[in-house]
C-alpha cells in the first residue's frame, strides 16, 4: 500500500469515527445527534425529531441518519422547542414532516421572521413554513411510545416549551436550562422575570434525565443537579 493511500484510509477512518461520536443513544426510545457547536441538540424519537439545528450541516446529518438506517423522509414530525434559528433552521430538510411549535412562536416560522428567529446573527436564511400543530400548555403528545406533556416555559422566547415525560422522569428543556447554566434573555423575545418563573416551575418536577437544547445531557439525578444550577444562577455576582 502506498503512502498516499494509507493516509486517505486513515483520514476516512478518523472521519467515520468522528461522525459516529456525534450520535448517542440515551434511552431505547431517544437518540441524541450533535452536529456542531452552533447547532441545537437534535433528539430523534422514532419518526419524530425535537429541534432540527441550523440546517448548515446537511451532509453530516444525512450521514448520521444513514448510520441509523434512516433518511430525511423517515421523519414525519418536527417539534421545535422555540423559534430561534439554531433550532429551526434545519426544518426545511424534513419535507414530509409536520411542524409543531408553541402558538406564541409559530409566527416566527410562518413569517420567516429573521429578527425574532435571530437568523441574521447566524448569517442564516429562513423561508416561510406553515405550522401544522400550534402547541398549547398542558397538551400531551404521543411520541415513539412516550407521553410528552407540553410545558409553556417562556423567558428565552415568548413561546419556549419544555417537554416532560413524567413516567420516566425525562425533561427536554430547549434553551431554558442546560447542564451547566440557564438560558439567555438578551435575545429577541427574552424576559428575565418570565425565565425565572419558568425555572421555578420546572424545579418542582421530579426528573432523572435533563435533555437540553445544547451541550451535555444529564443522565441521572437531574432534579438535584437542576436545583444546584438554579441556586448558583440566583446568587448575586461579586463586585470587582
């Protein structure tokens, strides 16, 4: 084997390993895809995805779905936790999917609102997309054998939601809270008071797994970790 061919094979193997490491099975019903630092976490639950990323990584996402023996047409429903571009930009790849988002953020998709979606910040483009299901507080979605209750948790955006599976103690939090901190309020539609109220609300839940919109997931004792995050967030910053 000549040197150039050996290098090519090595690059291929490393690239394949990198791609595989972007997929993580969390439970038998939930697979996490992490495309890049700017893309939202994408959760695949059978024929449903929760959030779709920026849409900038078509080839990478196609390869990951292929590894899972799926393709874009396999997805029949996209649930967006809120209307920011890094969570909705990839919706357009799922042409056969019905779109679900909270009624307060639905106009962002319908009007392709570049300001409210923060698309300009990402140098992204949106096209108007009809919303098939405008979600409301308390609505229960049956997804891949799981009952997901819609919790309207504004603060990051007016229509931000969490999805709670009470049976298994799983909470999809969007950008309300992460494994190491809370969501921002300095973006279009942000509201500090509403975020604080939403955080207080979820702090009362008994959850074992916290699945945020970005970064690492919390696999166990999420309610205790969440309380620690909220306590730290509530502490006043020390003056220099």
